[in-house]
């Protein structure tokens, strides 16, 4: 029983920053140090009063760190793993503009989308907190027995719809503030002026739902970062910052 709780803590520690490692090390050592002669009642008391709150605190700190990462300047744009790129249906537009030496219009549009996502990122924090508060013993068991991103999957299932609802209004207003719509129109106008004298196919400038596209990409990037944090403690020896972590995860 103790081993299960310890392993659960170690998995979920992937969401906590290094400064919190001592807290959870102490919690786990308190459990491991108990004699086998002690009663189940005492163990249960420690589990409920110490371990579960510890797990939830670790998750709270970790998800907040992930949100902070994507919410800062270049949180999306400076990270090639989650940078919001030109929509697939607009690739022809980007190619033609670049061939015409109008790279700036494409670059400005891409930058503006990422800036809008960065402004929306902070909206996820309270929703993660709510999901953590709702976590049941069964949820913890599923995380324990799941794959490398089991905790991330839990958050995605619990919060995706709510995060979309929170992100989209902010994305919409941010897109106006950082000039996404303006950049998009300028880019499409340049494209249209080029194709009027050629046989290039026309793409309707209003055929893309930018608000929806940027919102979806922002959410995907956020969960990607949460997943990366979760994987570190499972797979990277360097991320095991205490002796207890090394002991549990060294095979």
C-alpha cells in the first residue's frame, strides 16, 4: 500500500518545481519510515491528511508553471514545439507571397497569432485548480496505472471544453489588440493582387475561422507543455532531484 502511494507521488511530482521537492520528500519519507507494526488506522490518517493534499499541491504548482511558461512573451512563438504556424489551408498563400518577396506579411501574421495565444494562456490556471480539487482516489489510480501522460490526459478530459470557453473570448480580443486580423487582411490583399494577373487559384479571405484556429492551437500547445513536464520525471534521470526520486525510478 505504501509503495503505491509513494509511486503515485513520484509520478505527479513531474508537475512540481524543484523548490517544492523537499516538501514532498519529507511527506514520502514520513510514510516510508513507518514501522510495519503500526496500524492501518495510523497509515490511513497519514495518507488522507498528508499525501493526498501533497499530491494536489504538487499538481497545482506544476500546472501553474506550465501556464506561466506559455503566457509569457515568446511562450508560444519562441518554442518551436508549440509555435502556431500558418493554417494548412493557407500554405499556398504563404508560398506565393514568399516567392514574391513579401515574407514580412506572412511573418507578421504568424507572430500576431502567437501573441494572441500568449495573452490567453493565463485563463487556464483556475480551471486546472478546479480539476485538481475534483480529483478522486479512482482518478489517482488511473494516473498511476496509465502511460507517460496519464495525468495530462486527466486534465485534458476534465478541462478542455472549459478552457476553450475561457480562451476564445480572450483570443478574439487579443487578436484585435495585437493586429492578427489586420495582418491577415493585409496578407490576403497582397495575395489577391498577385493572382489577379496570373492563373493562380483564389482563396476566399473569409473562409478561415481565425478565432477558432488560434484557440485550438493555443490549447493544443498548452497541453503539450503539461505533458512534457509530466514525462520528465518518468524518463529523465536528471529530473530526479532527490535521493528518493532516484531510488524509486532507477531500474
